[in-house]
C-alpha cells in the first residue's frame, strides 16, 4: 500500500506539471498533438479538437506533446541555419509565448505547493517537540565535536533566537542550523535570567549535507504544540508565504550540494522518493485523517517546490533551457542555430543522466540498508 500511495502522489505532481504546459500551449496557439496520463504503451485514447488524449500503461506522471518540439532536429538534418517552424508550433510562436509555455509547468508546481500549504494553514496540526533548552553533545559523546561549546554555550542554555529568527522549540533549532553549514550564525540564549549572544561557526556534515553546532535536545521536556488555524484569506496568504520559504530553502539546499555534500545521500532518485512519500502518507493516516492530510500535503508541497526549482534550471532539455534559449532569441532578435541547439542538448542529457545515476545508486544503497536492518 505504501508503494501505491507513493506512486499516486508522484504521478499527480508530474501530471499537474504537464497540465500547466497543456493549458499554456492551448492559450498561446501552439497545437498540442497528444496529452497523456502516464507513459509507455497507450491503453485508451480519444482524439478531440486536434489533440490525442491518452491513458498510458506506466502510471508515472504523463506528457504534453506539442507540435514542432523536434523542429530543430529536422532543420539540422536539412542543414538549415535557422529553425523552420509553422506558426502553430512551439518554435513558430513569439519567444515570449514560448517562455510562458515553458514556465507554466513549473508555475503549476508552485501553485500546487501554495494550495497544499493553504490547506495545512486552514486545517491546523498538532506536533510534538522538545523545549529549546540544549545539552552539548560532547557531554553525551566526547568524540563528537561541539561548535556550540567552542563559542561559549553551556548545557542548560535556552536558545531564543538564531540570526534574529525566534526559536520556540528544538525543531526550530534544527531547521535554522541545518540550512547553514560552515557559516557564522548569531545565537541568542537565556542563561538563567541573563540574555546572552554568541557567534557560532557551524560544522558541515557532508554525509547528510546539513549544518550542525553540536547540541542535543533536553529529552526530559517533551511538549505538544498546536499550529495556528487561519481563516480562508489569511490561509491563502500563508500558503503563498510558505511556498516562498520552501523555494528559498530548496535553493539553499541545492547550493549546499556544491559545498561538497555526499551526493549519494543528498540526492534521492524516484524509487526513494516514492518509498518515503508512501511511508509518510500511510503512517500519518494511521494516526488520524487530519495528520494524514497535513503530512501528505506538506511532503507533496516540498517535492512540488523541488520540481519547480529543478525544471527552471537553465539546462537544455529542461523547461529552464527552453526559457533561456527563447530569452536569447528575444534579446538577439534572431533564431538560434539548430546546430548550436543540437550540441548544447548533449550537455543537458549528460547532466540529467549523471544525476539519475547518482540518484539510482543512492536509492540502491538506501534499500539495501533497509533490507539489512529488517
């Protein structure tokens, strides 16, 4: 059941992305030759108004096949110095329209994330965490480095702010520190009745790709917290704000990869994403319907934000690559040579294959570790 839930969630996110491209293409006069739910062999199909609507065998997203997507290849084969395209094809419309069509897919991912966070803000949720009172980890295990101790913090200190961001519980500490590896952070604490401020240089845990300062929670003080429930319009605004925060966090996470994080652990392939998403959904719904909806929406929102960011990277064969080429064409006021596009495609394909291999290798190690643990 876990795998089924995982596939359904991932399927919906990819399908919703392709739906954005479909709607934008129709709006801007590009003929959509086929729109499929799923990949692979076609099980059912019906042609209507020039578009072949399909239900395909492999339930992993879908695709939106637009007229003229391969025009640059045909022009290359014909040894043309420009891309020959008809007016209702992808390369035949104005570059601004092409940018809008390419951006629509990622935009729909961001739109879904905002809707998911909106639902969470409306429903509200209960969660458990520990107080922000800390214990230095080297007191629990002398072999673990504690940047907090080096900066002057002591066990029993209560962290109140990190970089001027208020801290309510230990989960907030983990959130703020994990996204700032190998950085100086300002930590405000309460020691007894005395407020103190320290500058702490975070450690970079390359295995997890996160920042750490060497503190642990005081597990003698677990607390139950209840989120704020918002009415309709404040919840809408909260959904947009949370999406913006998630986008910033994801960009920071991608930047951390270039600091030397272990890619095998930091980059998840489709199998691990399906497994984790399915696990979150099934375990959460076993607790309560509200917990299930909230956790499912939260996980899907972050995956959707990741799709938003990844697809906008200026890499050929991704939406960001199409946007970049259309922007260059718009500024230069001339079409890009099909030969240039052809060779640049290899760069994009190589990058995607590299990330796919890393993800699949990480997935394999992840599932082997799980199998051994069981």
